[in-house]
C-alpha cells in the first residue's frame, strides 16, 4: 500500500472513531432516526444530529469524547458544533442551566473556526436560545441556518419553536410546511402535533403524536412523544388516561423527568395527594424547573399546608435568580406567580416588557391576568380574549377570562367562560378549580325565559271600514294582527324575517 493511501485510510478510520463519522452527525433526509452506532457516544451523536432527545448516559459519553477532541484539535469546527448541541441537550434534560454558557462558547467557537456554511452551529445557537426562552434570538439564528442550508430539515423545528414563542402563527405555519416537505419521520410528526395543539386541533395533534410515538425507536425519543400524548389527555381533563401515558413514558425512559411532574398533576386530580406530592418532589429533585415549584406550591396551598407552599415559592424565586444568571428568561412564570401570590403591580411591569419581546398567547394571557389582579380589568380582558382567540383551547385562559368578566359585571359571558374552563379540564388547577366553582355558584343561574324578543315586530296593517265591518279587503292574506308590545330592554337579539312574514 502506498504511504499516501495508507495515511488516508488511517485518517479515515481515526475520524470515524473520534468524530463518530460525518454521516452520523448529519440527520437523514426524511427526519427518521438513524440506527444506533459506535456505542453510547455514537447514539447520542445520532440523536443530537437529528434534533431528538438522547439518553443521559449517552450524552455524558458524547460530551466527554467531544471535550477531549476539541482540546486536542481546537480548530475542529464540527466537534465544537456537536459539543455545543450536546451541552444544550444535557441542560434541557437536567435543567442544569450551567451547561448553557458552555454551549454558547462551544457553538461560537465552531462559528469562529468556520464562519460560512456552518448551519450546524447556527441551528445549535437557535436551539440554545429557545432553551433560554429568548425567542427573538432563536428566530435570528434559525433564519440564518435556513438561509445557509434550506434543505437541512433540522433547522425548521428550532424556527417553529421561535415563531411560537413570538406569537407569529403565520410564520409557524410556513415553517411547518417547509419541514413537512423535507421530512416525514417521528421528529417531524412530533413537531406537527405540537403546532396542531397550539391551534386547538386536538384530534389532529393526538393522531400525529400517537403516530410519532409508535414510530420512535430510541427510548428517549419514544418517552418524549408519549409525554406529549399524555399532556393532550391532561388538557382534555382525562387524568386517568394522562397518567397511563406518563407511566408509559417513564417505562421507556426512567430519566424523563417531565413525566414525573405530569404524574403529580394527574395524581392530584385523582385525589391521590400523597402520591402527587411524592411525584412532584422527585421531579423537582431531578429537574428543578421554576414551573414545577409553582405547581407544587399551589398543590400544598390547596391542601392548607401554607408553610410548605411558602417554601416552594421561595424555591421558585431562588431558581429564577439562578437561571437568570445563566441567561434564561423566566419572566412569564415569575409574572404569573407574582400576580397570584406576590406583587401584582410588579407582575404587570415584568409581563408588559415580556409581552413586547414575546407576544405569544401564553404571554398575553399572563399579562391580562396580571392587569386584572392589579385593578385594570378592562385592559386585562382585551389581552385574555386575544389569548383565547389566538392560542390553544386552554382551561386556564377560559378561567382567567371568566373571572375578569365577572368583576366587570359581564355576568352572562362570565358564566359561559367559567363553565367552559371546567368543561375543558375540570382539574386544571388545584386553586383555580375551586375558585371557578365558587364564582359560578355566586353568579347563580341566568334569568329564565332567555332573550325576550327574537324577531322584529310585525308591521301594523291599516284596516279599511269594510274590514272593520267584518269583510276582508281584496288581496288580504288574513286578519291583521296588532303589533306585539315590545319590552323595555336595552339589548335584544333580532333576526331578519322572511319576505312573506314581513308582508303579513
């Protein structure tokens, strides 16, 4: 074998072992997961390259391998991009936000080594920005990635998340169409299911996510899909069904910590409070997200355990401070907490700024609720109404709207939306559900009889002397009726009558 050929073969083998192979990094063209390769690090590289969840042990192995590679070869842009994406995935899976600054450093090092044509690093930066809830930055990075590699399907899920966070439904639809033109595997189905859910298309969302779960091969990916199906069941007010899917997700991947928090919600709805508290505490121990602390605190409060609730609210504040130091934006969660349990005026200030940055339906609802809690119900109602019109079918949105309408004296609308909240999900909140029931009881039943006048009154027919004497005039269709007396009502529903009715 010639020396040059021998060196080429050795380099190729070393590259396959050390880098996991360029083909392993690049996702398949149709969005399907590639088969496992080269042990734990290889499996994680497949997942990271395809934008799907990876097992935590595999991520640990991949991170260790990539760290060693970039120490030896600091200009290896491909390894820097893989390392940055792995850091993001690890941070998301464990809620260890200390990985996010490391991810940013690695991804920017990749861009520095290869400024042009580096869609992998740009996609990683978009995914990182989404993890930090910085959707403007995610949009910028994602759009750059798409411009550089428009046929690389893995950039589009990050763009969909960014557009959703910004409340740009039209852009979400365009990005989803592009994604579906390029791929059809479980990753694409999962993203489509999330978009359908946000549009309120629950049946379509359920079908897409169930198909994704059936097709997913890697345990971590299957668990993520099953969790999404469970969340849909929860939002429909089916805690038993939701619990079944949460358990299935944990059976597929015991490290899927969001399913532990989901179990807590479902168990609380089923009256199994002790089990629910245990599930929440386990989720918080393994993935200490502020929203889990808020949910657990409100569960404690509903159980009249005020000291325990306050302790969880302290955990929430501390966690938000910690995550803010690493660039994570938790303004919406903190604003909702302040509106209900703290300083409503501070919540308005915080959420007003957040709504200007990220005008999603969820942020509109949070700001509208905070405005109501601070005394500006009219402004709050406009935003909560917008959230219901533009966002998913949410029991929380309907509850907020019904409460505000009741305070404004719009009692009919309040009955309708409070009842809708309880129909959508009778278990949506351990504190909100009793409050909604109490508000409905205080409103009482609507007045009997319904609308007093459904049609415009018939015109008065002037009768001739002959008709008054008992003979009907020529062409008359019957004895004329006197016009009905209209009640003195300020509002009535009128519908146009047919031509024949108006000529009577």
